C-alpha cells in the first residue's frame, strides 16, 4: 500500500509535531509519511525539529504575505509541490478559510486541548483553554482530534481522551499533563487512521 503524504502545520515549539515524528520513527504512523512541515512563524522551534528529522520545511507568514489570500496561496503551492494528501494542524495558530478547507474535505486534522464541545471555538487556544477549564472547576478535561472545516473546532470528532484535573493545578501544569496523557497519544493514532483510510481509497480508485 502506498503511504499517504502528510503535511504538518505548526506555529511554535512543535511538541505535537515531535509526537508525530516519533510515531513515524517507531512504525506506529506507518500508513502515512510526513513530507512537509509548514510554519506560520519564521523562528518556530518546530522547524528545527523537522530539519533534524530530515523533513522539508517552508515558512508562510501571513504578516509578510499581506493577506489571507496570499498566505493560503503560498501554502497551497507548497502542498502541491510536496504532493501532500492530508494535513495535520499541530499547534497552528492561523484560521484557514472555507475555500482552503473545502479543498481537503475530511483530510485536515486538528488537535484541541479540551473535550469538545467544552472550551472550544473562536479564541480558545493555548493556555486560555486550560485557564477556563480551571475557572469552571471541571474535574475532567482532555484532548480532541477532529476534522477541520471553516468553523473553529467545528469539524467531526475523530478521537478524544480524558485527563483528570488535580488539586493545585495551574494552567501550565494542566497544559503539560493534557499534552503528555492525551494529545501526544491520540494525534498520531488519529493521523494513522486517516492516512490508512486515504491510502485504502486510493487503491480502490
């Protein structure tokens, strides 16, 4: 079976990218191959992680490109060159337009650091998600991997994993636990599932 070509979109440190690279190296992500890392930030440490793993990288900065259209056109050009068939958003801090997401129906995955439909949607990203969860006093949080459409955190859910909130948690401590106990586990699993599905469909076409 031919492997599905995966592009990973990043904006920062790239810990979720590292989880995907590690899963690929360990043979857990075997139906897909990461062929490109796209960063929205020039100095993102995720780019260093990609280079260490021998994965080609490209930087597409919306600020430098000037508009959403130019930003997405630059990304699409890079995806076409790499032959990417699916996309994983791994801490990617830019919203993609409907015309972009429509090109990849149920082929763009995102990991969100809460159990959707809680603490999700516009403005809910990074530490804010964990701050709000602690403020509400939830006892269980977790992470969700979902397909991406034009609505922030609005696509169909692929996988979820709960994580217990502990007494004395700070947003930073909770963020780390959700990454270690949920995000880094279910993101590679979901990527494998979707990559396998795309590869199977290709063989039948």
